């Protein structure tokens, strides 16, 4: 027969167990917090140098970060099936990947087959080749390539996207060539990935762009910019040492994350191209767990 004290102890114990396995436990998921709900993954290009030396060891490190989703940029000498198997063995799901512009232009069907082999949901392009300043002719040609690629991939159940890189914000008409690219691509088959670094670098405003183009932004690259980094160039390039851990740089991340959520962004990926990405990626994940917006 239980005493009142024993019953009280049992009740308290059951309550503690329920809390540890309920909502409070889920709040401890890596990279997620009271405001930022993700889903969050890693652009594996962040560890490109490590992958060149040791693919299994680098994927072990990604798992240790607590990362469960990935965006790919190559398979580092492995076949798509082999790389997918390495990811699966560590509980990492590939969501998207970047492939070269020329492959979409010349044979989008082949890109679709590789993306299917990798088990992707999205297949994207992160750079439009151009000489000198990005211009209207190149922009219109790219829009045509993207429309064809989007239609080809859709037949395989895949979504095509373009990842902005900063050079597209050349002035054009009442806006920019990026606006022209948006206007000339089919919303039904061409999505977009905002790299917030490459929006801030040419002195554009991610919050305004999220508001302007809303649901066309389905993916986002999260990275911060080192304080004091010069901005305003339309080159799409800067020293990789200017990448900072989230919350350690000069960006207004709470406002950006709030705008991304309102726009309906479906996937977020940390990308850190700096030489110290291994140290900064965990810092960025901790920031996302604590940020309030």
C-alpha cells in the first residue's frame, strides 16, 4: 500500500518524464528555437576543403553538428548513389543541390536524372556566366534557360531554382536586372533561393525583396557579414573571410528571418565559405536557437 508521500513522488516523476519527452524536449532540436523553426540544413560547400580530403570523416562532422538536412554542391569523386548512401548512413537527407548553368542550358534532362539519383526535391543554379557587368542580353538568355530547365525538371517531380549572387542588381528601367529575371521566368516552374549575403553585399534589402517576391523565395542561404565589410559592389564576389557566424556580423538577422517566415520560405541552409567554417557553423546554429523575432 502506497503512502501519500509515495504517491506524490510518483506523480512528480511522471510529470517530469512527460516534460522530458514532450514539447520541451523538441525545443532542443539543433538550430531551432522559440522564434526560428527552420527547417535548417547545411550547404555542404561550406566544408569543401574537408570533403576533398575525407568524405566519410567530413560527413561524420556534419552529423556531429546536429545537421539533418543538406544542400549539395558536388559529390567529391563519388557517384550520386554512393554519396546518397553516405548521407543516409548518417541520417542526413539531401534536399537540394547546385549544378552548373551550362548543364541546364545544354542538357537539363541529364541534370534531372542526377538529381533524381541523389533523391533531391530541388535542383538549382548559383551562377550565370558573364563577362564584365551582367547585362540585359545575358539576363534574358538565362531566363529562357531557366524556364526550359524548370519545365524539364518538373516532369520528374523536381523543382528548379536560381540562387541570386549579387551581380544581378545592375540598374535596369525602374528597377534592376534581377527584377527583369523575376519577370521573365515562369513562377510555376522557376523558384528562387535568396542568399542574404549576396543581397546585402550590393546594398539591397533582403526584407524588401522578401516582401516584393513573397512565395517565389522557397529557399534561403543564411550567412552573416563581418562588421566593416565594404558593400555596394555588383561583382558577386568578395573575400571569403568576410563570412561571419550568424549574429556576429553586421546584418539585421531578426528582421530578415521575420521577413523570410512571412514570405513562406520552405528551407533554410547555413552556408559559411570562410576558412574557419568548422568553428562558425556551431556558433550559427546556437544563434538560431536563441534569436527572437
